[in-house]
C-alpha cells in the first residue's frame, strides 16, 4: 500500500505528539514520586526520632515492671507462708470444759440461748463492787 506524503507527515507529527505526551507523563510521575519520596523521607525521620526516644524509655519501663513484678511475687510468697503457729490463744472467758456453756459464751454476755442468766456482779461474787466487772469486749 502506497502512502502519500501528507499521510507520512501526519504519522510523524502524531508520533512526535505522542512522544511529547509520554515524556510529560514520565516527568509528572517522577515529580510525584519525588514528592512522595520526600514525604516518606520526612516520615522515616519522624519515626526514627520517636524510636530514638521511645526505645530507651520502653527498656526502662520494662525493667521497672519486671522489678516490681519480682518483688510482688516475693511478697506473695511471704504472704502465703503458714502462719498457724502465730495464732492468738483463746480467751479465758471463752474457754470451758462444758460444750453447752462454750456456745453460750459466744452469744452476748449475760445471756444463754437468748435468755438472761446471772448479772456480771453475781458472776464475780458477793463481794463485788461497782467498777470491778470483767471486761467482756
């Protein structure tokens, strides 16, 4: 197929326009990637600055946490030790050989099964004087 001179010139002009548009698109993409690269560089420097500050801080906080946890575990072990040998002995007021009397002394003083018994003055004897009552707190 034989082309005319006008068709050849039109094809060359269209090719040159396509090359100019392609070159512009490549330049624009490079410029955008340069801006994106600058933004990424700024972001990377920001992250690096934060990490330079936060990593040592996190190491110190982690050390303090582990130290507190270690001391807390030791305190829990001490708290869980058997303390039965240090119990307080029963009060002489509550000690008795009669089991029914023992239950009555755990009720309020001066009562037995909800009924009044002898008064504190009678419990001390006939020679009791006011102010000599036993302390039953």
